């Protein structure tokens, strides 16, 4: 330290509490069971944690949910395969079910909540966690599961008359479907609380799409719903009122021609990257899927008129590719080809330019690489 530097006080070290230590131990035991593909031990871990005194809500959110986040991170870092990720999720779901069957729940006195995933959303575990937390808090819960088409959801609302719908989505490309579902629920007189990664870390897309409330996680959602009922929506709302930028029809054109755009990009990449001409049919299919994701996220960014959604997806994808030893620079020619196809669409062009700029500079090829 030089004389000019101010004296700094080292931050106080806080020892973990006994409950935190116990919770961490349960997390490690559940993680080991998940890695061993041992659903019986997984169920014993979570029921044993509750029997040892950890609150069932904490078992759900601080043990099961914590392990599920770790599963997702391990997949992103290419340490487990897609199949292993699916198996781990299934074991967590069965462990959750075991806990739900054994944990005492109070009589439902706080009203009825319908919990559902947006149509096309297959990540159901976050919604299931919320459903069980709400039951523990004293709500009656109708849990409808993954991929609930809006017409089926509305039929259910008319039959059961819940106090609110808790709508879950993890995949941002489901936001247009979420918007339609939110509007349909409100037209049926039922307010909506939205949650899940798709709605943005700060809930910006939930607000944009007209949801009556948003919560960052299951605890916050349960707190909000227990605090006071959501107001019944007023009539006369039109979805186009939320998103006047859709009048330019760019979202509609991109979404309707997505298949053609993917084919054009795939063909162009084969010219740009000669090695692709020797791809197997399976490799071509995987590449087409990756290109379809780019088009889908571009369309969703057009829908919500937010470049951050598109650039965030591209930087995440670059990280995923890097973890799999695939240079992220191969995203650049794909974006350039898509920009050429959409050269007459100003908002699309701006999003693609922003996306290209967001990619790591060291991965952007120079002219000699093209």
C-alpha cells in the first residue's frame, strides 16, 4: 500500500448458519443422486431434508431448484449432454412429487390460482415448483403443466373461475404466444401474473405485454399473490395497443417466411464455408436448427422491439459454441446472409447490425476469412 492509498477495512467474514450448512449438504446429496440417475435416493434426500426440519418450501426452492439451476449450467458448459440434462430434470421432477405427497399442506383458504406454461413452453419444472409453493402457502392450485394452448386454458378458466393465472415461460421465443394468452385470460376476466426467464430479468416483457403482475421467482410470486388479490382486468383492451410498432409488419413477414430464410442462410453458408458441403445429413439438420433459432429470436426481438433480447441470445449462443469448441465467428456469416435477405426491413437490419457488433471481437473474421 502506498501512502496515497486510503486505508481499507476488510469485509467481515460471515460464517454460514447451521440451516445454510444443512441446506448446502442436502443440495450436494441431491446433486449426487441426480448424477447417479438414482431417483429413489433423490426422493429420499428431499423427504429426509423436510423430516430433518428444513421447511418444505425451502426444500423446493433452495434444494431442488438450486440443483436444477446447476443442471442447466452444467449443460451450458458442455459437461453434460442434452440427454443427461433431460434425465436429471426428470429425476428432480420425481423428487418434487415425492415431497409434495409427504409434506403437510394447510387447508386452502387464500383463493384459487391456475398455474400453466405458455403454449410451446416445455420447461415445466419452474411452474411446478410455483404450484407446490402456492399450495404450501394455503392456495388451491390447478396445475395444468407444460405447453398449454390458450383455447384450452380459457375453457378451464370459464369452468373453474380462478382468482388469477400464473403464467410461466422460460423461452423468450414464446413471448408472442404469451401475449395472446395474457390478453385472452384478461378478456375472460382473469388477471395474470407472469414469471420465468422469458419475461426478462426485470420483468420488462411482462409489463410490455400487459400482464397484471410479474415476479422474479416462486417466492416473490407467492408473496405477491398472498399480499392482495390481483385486480380483475377492465374490458376493452386490445393487444395492438401494447405494441404499436407491429404496424410495420416486419414481425409478421419474418415469422411467416422463417423456413425460407433458414434455407437461404443454409445455402449461403455452404458457399461461404466450403467444409459444410461435406456435412452429414445429421450435421445439416443441427445447423438448420441453429439457424432457425437465430430467425426465431430475431422475430421475437421485432415483436417486443428490443435489441437486447436478440444480442443477449447471440452472446449466450457464442458462449455455448465456445464451450463446444466451435468458433463463435461462424455466427457472423449467418447474420450477414440473413441481413442480405432482410435488407428492405429497417428494424430487422438494425437488430442484425447490433447482433453482429455484440459478438466477441476476436471471433469476428476479417475480410481474408470470408
